[in-house]
């Protein structure tokens, strides 16, 4: 009754009841203090100083979180001064991360200076670049606070606690994402159910393969998280900076790859048709070599059909035609995630799957046959130039298109909260990564579209 009447003289007595361990009083005391809002904060602060960490921090957190103002968040920061056990700090960090999901509260805390936060938070942190870029005006105090939250949440995740995973969805992604990166950096293998508990959507085994490849890329240590996300936010794309020439040549290169890929299949089809159209006597004269060429040509056609189906499957519903016409470049974009090995090893694996059953395989068979019959092979070796052009164009396109997104940026885009906070649509992510299953689950119409320099 005193609380509903806002009798402020009763506040000190009501706040002191927080120290009472009686569960019967807890609900009434908490609800009564919350009704006073910011007016109750000085009295709560006085009790915190008096208790000096001797009372459970949970009740304080519950009250302050419900008041949900910038002043309440600052008071919660002061709790680091008195509650120093690992479990208490994790609870405080999750509570602050949840409150900072409110952009109004976050904007007021961004300017925190060193002297505004307790020294017990810490002054030196490892891997300070593994953080979210909050802008140029952010205070050093807030940077230290965000790193403290990062380390506490990462430690909680390493403990594989279900509660820690559950609280991730209600906390600010800007603060939990660096913790996710730190957690992934110390884990060798992440099972499927663990990815899902971390908030990632896995609709198929392909999604899991993508996340495993990103995981390996993060652990390689070549990604600077802060710079990667900053580029993603500032430029509206995760593409690494490239020259104007590269941007101009990228599309013609993709068209060239598609044409060479189709031309290779057409030539294989011509050879099969020519061989089958010959007479039995003509076939018997070149029995061994003829059937070698026929086998390579048939395998080239089968490989062509497999790639068309693969490209259509990657493109997804509504984009089947594009997946067929542009099959090879689309598959190149998916190649970094072909296996969990390094991206360029995946590229080599793909080329080994392509080259034996292509123009290169046919020319090599002719060279071997000519060498056995004592003929000159220099002229035939020159016939490899079309395939070398195809391989060089594939490597160029792979480097500047498929690998233009680094692991940290990919991880942000793979997470639903990351896409939402950056204003990415599912279609935009599909254009960047080639992982077009996102297109089947579009973001809400209110989310701004990302312009991608493809």
C-alpha cells in the first residue's frame, strides 16, 4: 500500500527488506520497489554499499532490470565493485547486456568514461579487437564494460550451461556476438544442437557445413572481428575492398565462365554424337582410343548435368532457371563450404572433379596417344590453353567473389539477430554468400535491403 501511494519516506525500509531471505516477502518487496522507479535507485545504492556483496545479487538484479532505465543500468555496473565471484559476475553481465538491448539505455551508457565504472571490472583485456564497433564517440569506460561482459558470457557458454544459452536471445547482440566469437575460438567442434542453442538457424545439413567452415575460419586467426563488422556496417556490404577494375571485370568473368562451361559440354556432346554416328568398321579401327574419348565425353556430359542440378538446388525455388544458366559460378560461390578444409583446398578439389572430364581431359588423352605413336605433341599441348583460361578465370572469380566475405562477417549474417541489427534481408545474404536457402525465409518487409556490390 505504501508503494502504491508512492510514500517515499517508506522507501528505505522497503529496500532494506531485499536483504530478507524470506521467499514470502520477495515478490511483494520487489514489486513495491519497482513502482518507485528511479526514485528508489539511491536507496538501493546505499544498501548495496552497506551489504558489500554479502547478500545474493539476484534480487538486486531483478529489481534494477525491471526499473529498466539508464540510471538503473549504471547502478547495476556498480555491482561489479561488490560481487566478484564468477557466477555473480556472469549474472550481472547478462543483466546489463539485456538492459542494453534498449537502444535508449545503450546510447546513454556509450559515453561512460574510465572514472565512471569500478576498477574491479578490469583495465586490460586480451583480444580487444574481438568486440563490436560502437562508433568513434564511445568512451573508454564503455569499452571496458563491453569487454567485461564479453569475457563473462564467453566463460558461461564454455560451461555449456543451458541458462546461459537461453539468455542470449534476450541480450543485446552487439554485446553477445563478441562472446560467441570468443567461445567458438576455444572450441574444436560444435555439435548441431549446440549451434541451435546459440541462436543459429539450421534448416539443413548445408547450413551446418557453412557454420563449420566459418568456425574454422574464425579459429585460423586471420579475421579481425571489429574491423570486419565495421566494414559490414559502414559500407553496407561485407565485401573486401577491391579496385574499380575488379568490380568492372567481375560480371564479364562470370559470363565467360558460364559460356566456357557450356561450350565444354557442347563439345563433349559433339564427340559422342560423332562417335556413335560412325560405322562399325570405323569404330573398330580406333577401338582403344575411340572408346577412351567416348568415356571422357560421356562423363563430361554427366558432370555437366550434375552441376546443373546442383546449381538449381543451390538457387532454390523461384530461381531454378538462374541456377541452371549460371550453375558453375554459383557452385564456385558455394565451394568455400564444400568441406571443412581451407577454402583454396576446396577449390582444388572442385577443379580435380572438373578437369579430368572436360576439354583438358580430352586433350591429355590425345597427347598420351600421340606420344605412344611417336607423333609430336607440342601442337596438342597448345590446345590446353582454353582450359587454362577457364581455370585462371575460375581462380580469379573465386578469389574476388566467393572469398570476398570473411568469417566474422559471415557469422553475423548467419545469425537472425545479426541480420536484423544490420538491416540485412535474407535475399541480400543469399547474394553475398551464394547460400540461397536464406531467400526462402525472407526477413520482414520493414527491414532495410542491403545493396551488395556483386
